[in-house]
C-alpha cells in the first residue's frame, strides 16, 4: 500500500481526526450512517456527495449513496467502519436532485435511503447483485503460490460473497476484500441478473452523415441514392430490414456499401419502439395551432422566456390538443438552451403519445419507462446522467430525473391519482414537480380536462395561471351523452342486466357503421364475490379483510390485495351448506367481455385491465391492435380512459357508472366525475360524431349529470361547496397516520394512545381528529390496520403535532417506528 501515490489534489492527513462521509443506505431508517474513508487508499478529495459506495452494514455489504462530501472530525465514534469501495467515476445523484430529495424527506417524513432509491436507476442499490471478480492482475496473483486458497475460488468466474464463502468454506472478511481491491486484484461489480426479455429488432438508421450528404455525391450509385433518399424521407429515419427488402429486393449489398460509407447503421432497438411504424403511421403532422391553443402557447413561452418559476393550469376539454401545446413548449424550452421533463400517469398506457414525442425529439429524448427491461432503463438513466438528452419522458418517479438545466416541467393529466404513490414513500409527483420547478426556476404546466380540486384551488389562490381550451382542436364536437337509468331496465328485463337494451343496440349500430367501441367497467375479474345464500357468508381472503373475486381465466378465487388464489370451495366454508347454496354476484371486466363476445360473435373483442399486465408488452399490444382496427370492441377498467386518441371510436359505453360512488372516500364524486369525463372524451375524436351511454342506478347524482353535460365548472362549484362545508381538502390539510401490525392488540393500543394525545391538544391546534378506527380494510397481508385521520387549516402545526405524537409513542415503546406510516396529503383511506 506504500506504493500508493498521493496525487497533488489529495487532502492532507492531519491530526484533526479521520476522514468521514455520510451515507444513505436502502434501509427503512430515517438517518444517514457515518463511515470512515480509508484515506491512504481512497483520496478524500474525490469523495463527493452523490457517489455510490459499498459499505459493511451489520453483517452484510450494502450499496449506498454518499450524502456529504468527505469531512474530517476528531470525535468520530471509535468503532465507525470503513467504506469498502467508492465509485468516484460518476455522481449518480445530481445536486439538484439532492435538493428535491431533502425536501421530500422532510415533508413526507421519509427514510432517506428509500428516498434515494427512487432517484436512482433500478438495481443500483441492489445488494443481491454484488459480485466479486478477479482483474487480470488478480488472476495472475491468484494462480501464483502467494495467491492463497480464498482468492483462487474466483478463478472460475465472479461470485457473490455468499457463493464465495461457500466455495472457500470460510468467512471472507471485509478487510480482506478491501485489501485485494486496493491491490487492484478484485473488482466489485453488479450482477445484471435480468435476462434480456424484451424482444429486439434490427433496424437500419440514417446517420448524421447520411442525413447531411448531398446524394449526388454518390455519383452513379443510383440504387444507393434511391435507398438513402427513401430512408431519409421517412419520419423516423429508420426502417426494418424486411421493409427494405420489400421495396428494393435483395438489398444486402446496397446496405453494406452505404454502411461502409458511414451513411447508415444497423441498430438493435426494442420492438416496442416500433409500435405501429409498420402500420401506415398516423402521420403526426405539425398542426397549425387553433386560436385557443395559440393563446395558451404564447403565455407559456412568455413564461419560458422569463426563465423564472411560474406555473400554469392548462384546462382543456378532452381532445383540445393539449399535447401539441406541450410539444411546442418543449421545443421552445430547448431553443432557450434548457431541458424539459414530461410526466405522464403511466407510460405503458400511452404508446401513442410516446411515439409522437419520440418522433419530435428523437435522440434528445430519454424514456424512463418501468415497463421495459432493467438494462434499458439503466441505459436511459445513464444517458440522462451523462447529459446526452434534453427531454425526459417519465411517469411518477421521472420527477427525479437528473436534469441540471431544467426549464420546463409538464404534468399531463395532472388530476390522475397514479401520481400519488400509495406505498413506501407516499409522495405526490405533481406536488414534487411544482417543488422541483420552483427550485430550478422553471415553468410548470399542469394539464387536464378535469383538473383536481387542489390545483383548481391553487389557481384561485393566485398560484397557477389558468389557460383554457374550450373546443376540440379537430373541430370535432364533444360527444352526445345519454344517461341510462338501470332501475327501469331492471324492471323491464326482470333481472339485473349487464347491458341495457339501448347500449346493446348502440354497439350494434356502431359496429355496422364500421366504427369502434370502448366499454368501461372499473372492476376486474369475472364475479365480485361468492355468497352462501343459506348463511350469508361471503368467501374472504385469509390474509386480508376483503372478499375474493372469481376469475374465469383460471376458474379460481383471487384476492386483489395480496394475490392469494384459491379454488372455488365445494361447500360453504362457514355453514358447510353444499355448493348449490353458493352463488356468484357482481360483474367484472372478464364477464362483460364474454357477454359482449356472445352478443357480437362476428366482431373482435379485447380486454385491458391489471390482470393482463403479466406480459410486459401486453398493454401496448392491446392498444396497438385497437389502433390498427384489428379489434372492434375494447373492454377495460380505468386504464382505457387515459388520454387515448383513437379517431374511429364513436361509442363509449360505461357500465355501472356509480360503482365508485359507493367507496367511503370524500373524493369519490371527484374521481367518478373525472373517470366518466375522461372515458367519454375518447368518443368522437375523429371525423364522425361520437356518443356515450352511461348506465347507472344513480342517474340523478350530480357528478353523473355534470359529466354527461361536459360541465366541469358546474361540478367544481358544487363539489367545492361540499368540501368547504365539510372541511376537506383543498380547504383542509390532512394526514393519515396508520399503524399496522401482525399483533392486533399492539396496533390497537398504540393508535388509541396516539388518539388520546392528539385529542388533548386539539383545541389549541385547530386540529380535527377523525378516529381512531380500524381501517375500512381491517387487515391486509396478515397485518392489522388502524388509522387516525387528522385535518387542520394550518399545515405546519398539523405536521408538527403528528410528528410529536408518533415520536413519543415510539419512545415509550408502544410500537416500533416501521409499524407507523404517515400518509401526508392522503388519497387512499381504505
Ligand atoms: N391545431 C390542431 N389542428 C388540428 N388538429 C389538432 C390540432 N392540435 C391537435 N390536434 C389533434 O387533435 C387530437 C387531440 O389532441 P390531444 O390528444 O392532444 O388532445 P388532449 O387535449 O390531450 O385530449 P385528452 O385530454 O382527451 O387527452 C389529436 O389527434 C391531435 O393530432
Ligand atoms: Zn388477500
């Protein structure tokens, strides 16, 4: 080790104590951990905030992220352990992301290590993937006499520590690992265990040079010129090999020659990127903006040119052409030399949008997409980190993308509840987007046809500028909506029908006229529950307090919370009455699909819901087939409502529209209104006018009536009145404190103690304490669940009290910290 050459930049080792660094580890604790830097081996001057390190933690090795630069301190805890290694090649968490994480950790009371994980490419902190490999030097050494038996085990290939110990039949000490690493014998690497499960295809791409070259320079190589020209006029600048063969016959020599000249290259790309490229592309012409679009765009550009934080609420009816505004705003932002972040609720559900934005920004775009393989995601992240891209398209966690010159953040469908994370750190990506925008002095655009009440209220308080689009961009009209009272239908048909006669007829007419149909039923499965008609018992999950749903696909009962799967019992599990007494009730998407297929045997019916998520590309395939009109009727849950633009859909049917209204949640009317408006908005976007049939047992409910009238403002007015009156968000701030524990008693005790404490201070604190109650779903995955919901007009004091109560409860040993979850600004109360 004496050979270590201290570089001039290395900091002096004086007697003010050892060099230390703070590290965040992926453990559910709210602290960072201090480690010593082996200063003889790792130059403290290069240990900066945001690097990946490998450290010993308890009996394991863990990857973590440095949360500070190296510092010296004389009063380090004497048993502070040393870092094993530090990857100084690249800062993996950029400075601007640190600021956002700091804010998030404070606001959501989150463990820093878990927060850090959100901001990293997948697998970076995954300890299971750590393996040790010999360097060429190490190989020579291990083969030599001096190498010793332990190191020799690695001659057969890289091993994890566990595997290595097993082979060497001895414990391998961390000091030894560090020593070998320092000697340059050992690499620590991550084992990419994921197989390349994404199908890839080879495409031919025109290179920069190929785009720039004047084809006449190719002289008399007419065929080459022709092929190059053909590729260049294609929007995407690439083509698949079979397509080229189809046009040019045996093209192989041509391709080779062009490749040699550097005008084209062959590239493997994931197949999903081709989506519909083989089909005649719905050529995404750059439209001339409508008057309303133009006005909105001008205001946004004015904001961008000021290069200061400001936020817009872009409220535009379904089909108003919000996407076109986003794309132009991004363009403008890039022209100003800054970067843009584009958030959508779920990328897998919007392949079309995905394609449009890729066509526009090509290589400058990175897609942080959870539905693609890990290695691709890591590659996308790496490109962002390396500053190779200027536009990032991502879902929720895209808000953490490292973009140092961020100038614009777009949150599309800002009302969508999938922006709120409902486990782990319960952050809201829209809210973080605003925080991030503020930190970066960027413009934030929140867009929706049905803005959330929170955002609307923020506009009313002067925080967001409102931009309104009242008309569809294509001049298409909003669809005619008909509310169908199912109570009458019940009487007439003498049973509880799935589809009204009216909707059936409408489907028939639509199909006959050559158009497409979407049917929404926001519940998956076949039947909702299995009831014993003798004793009234409903078949429940053994781990959760929810009833099991029957799935036709495997003829079994499923729990939608923990995925327990059970065969259908032969007799009632409560009273043992035989199977005849057992009857299925309620309907789900599987049943509607089967029913419609039966009614319209000559047409193709497809279904999209969570159950079909298993195959990664399934959603895109389903949407693809629907877009290319291989499918006539698409049945699905709320997934089919999201932002799709299928011009041939002229009928949308909504089955059981009032279903969501029976959920005990103060937002249920808002959620249902949004869902109905969004799904209705899929109808009649093209040349032919659209219609919508809403089947409901609650036809006079205001949220259904206003949705049918496309009247967001009327809905808003009414809903805001209720919220204000009942003191709910956006007028009150909320926290949901939940205690979950395998031991029912323990959980109940802790929550009661907390409630008592809160009640004793509530006068002073303008605090409303709801509960304690057992959660509506009292047990999930075997853990009992109790909650207190707190409301207050004053956010700071609300958060302060909640903290205090929980901390003292933990300090008194009533419960351990991990058993308590804080849901700040909660969206789920079940
Ligand atoms: N200026 C324009 N002229 C003509 N067509 C346009 C124009 N702008 C957008 N469009 C077209 O209008 C259709 C709807 O646009 P888009 O999907 O962006 O709507 P949206 O506002 O996002 O709607 P939703 O809220 O329903 O998702 C698209 O097919 C788009 O190509
Ligand atoms: Zn369950």
